[in-house]
C-alpha cells in the first residue's frame, strides 16, 4: 500500500511552491506587498532549487550494444 508521502515524492517542492504562491496572492490582496514579494520570491527559489537538483542528478544510462 502506497503512502501519501510515497505518492507525492517527486512533487513535494512544487506543492510547497504552489502554497507559497497562494500565500503571495493572499498577502497582495490584503495590501501587504512586501510580504507578498517575499513569498513570491521564495516560491521562485524553491522551483529553481528543484530544477537545479534535477539537473545534477545523473540520468540512468542504457547499456550500449557491443559493436564487434
């Protein structure tokens, strides 16, 4: 049986970024623009870090066929 953490293992950072983006929208609607800007930048940083980590993880290679 799969747990919730197992199901969202690849999407946790994106879910957190979406939450921060929602928080930024709420803060902007309450005219708290400084906090909204900080929340928005934190969301961008989270997505950027996730992208950078994904690029540094080596992709699995397929074995090449012998060329004899």
